C-alpha cells in the first residue's frame, strides 16, 4: 500500500512538472484592442486582436484597413471570414499602403479576392491560415518585409472577368519568404490563367527558403509555376519542395531563380518532383546550383 501511494505521488508530481513546462501551441494576445466587427479601419498605433470570429459578405473594399504605423493585428487563431460573398467578391481581407512596422499574425483569412494586400512599406505576415481566397492569398511589397510560416489553402477560382494570374504568395522588393505551405492554386475556368505558388518580383538579395508547394492548376494556355523569381539578383533559393502534377511543358516551371541567360540566383537543397520526362529540364531554370538540388520526373 505504501509503495502504491509513493508511486502515485511521484506520478502526480511529474504531471504537474509537465504541465508547468508544456508550451502552448500559440500564446494568446490578451492585452490588446479587440476588433469586434468588420469592416473597420485602424488609424492609431498599438496591438489589435480578435477574441472571437468576425465575418461579413463584402463585395468590395477591405475587412480591415490599416491607416497607421506600428500596428500589430493578432487574431489569436480566430477567423476574418467572407465566404458568404461568393467567388465574385472583389474584397480584400486586410489592406495597407505605405505603412511602417505593420504585422499580421495568427489570423484565419478566408473568402476574399486577396487575403492580405500590404504594399510599399515594412510588413510582417506570420503564422496565418489563408483559406479559399479567390485570386491571391498573400500580396506584399516593400524592402525588409517578411512572409513566414503561413498556410495557404485552395486559392483561386474567382468568377470575376479578366483575371489571368493567381498566386499563393506574391511579393515585390527585398522580401524574405520562409517556411510557408501552399496547397492548391487554381486558375479560373476560361481564364487561360497561370497558377503560381510563389512569385517574387524585383527582389535583390532576398531569400526564398523551406517552402512547400503543391497542386497548381492552370487553365487553357496558362502555365504552372512553383517558384518564379522575376527581375531579381543575388537571391537565395534554398530547401524548398515543389510537387508538380506531371508533364511540364512550354512556360511551366518548377523553380526559376532569375531572368534571361544570366544565372542570377543561387539554389541549394531544393526538391522538384513530378516534372514528367519531357519537362525535367524545366524543374530548375536559371539557377546556379551550389549543392543538393534534386529534380525527379515522377
């Protein structure tokens, strides 16, 4: 009996120690200004958060418009929803332009034409889930910005006319794109649209690292492009995995490190699968391989 009591006591102590040391999946932001409804505009610096889901059916405009600097939006894993607007929506989830030190974290953003549109500033987009946005999940421009650890699911299939390019992540300038997962970018029916996992533009000395991309679907004469670096120099493309659906042809590309005949991007430890035998040469394009790159047609 004494031995059993001793064992039970030890087990209880160990359980308390484990609970004390266990790290929560995500620390909740509670000292913040709660966003209770959308659409809304933020003009004053500070930490803003969600303590509940918010949703709307916006045909246009932005759910949250950021009009100030030094602003953090932490959704505490709650959703900013717009699925009720349907595939014809032209709305944006969170928008900002010419802002400094703006961060979007731990948000579930779904049902917008563009999930976040953060332009010409200094931004952080981290640890979010983008789900069923109809053209682009993440759109960021501005030197020094970063897009990290986001999950992008089922982007595309807008019913708006005239859209020909669909993006999981699209960035411009010296933006680091690290640790994101992109599953499913689908060009709209009848659009002749191109589906991009990640597109960078005018990136000089940026990093595209440890991203995972799969299930890109073009339409008609459009193309499938896993990672597409455009008009950039001295970039590093490292440790990414791109899974194509076979039969790369023409303008399809697994990973493209730069423009023209100049090999202006260093690549290492990237994996490109499913290029097809004919399309194997399109697995890595304009890349200077340092080590470890692997392309498999199957």
